[in-house]
C-alpha cells in the first residue's frame, strides 16, 4: 500500500508541471503579442506626431494669409 501515496504525489507533481508549463507558455505568448502591439502603437504615435506637425504648419500658413 506504500505505492498509493507515492503515485498520488507523482500525479500531483505531473499536474503541477503541466499547469506551470501552460502558464509559462501563456505568459511568453502574451508578452510577444504585447510587444507587437506596442510597436504598432509607437508607429501610430509617430504618424500622429507627423500629422500634428503638418496641421500646425498649415495653421501657420493660413494665419499668414489672413484668411481666418
């Protein structure tokens, strides 16, 4: 009857390893996805900054013509 607790502990360790492996996979997958999303958002922020600069230049040109 000694094998029953040993088998139970082995099963518990196996389940623990599976759960920890799945958690590690999920964390690494989400971290990669967040890095891709961050790169896309930084590109969008750069585009918006360029647009803000263009709009400021257009506003300056409009003010210079006196057509407000």
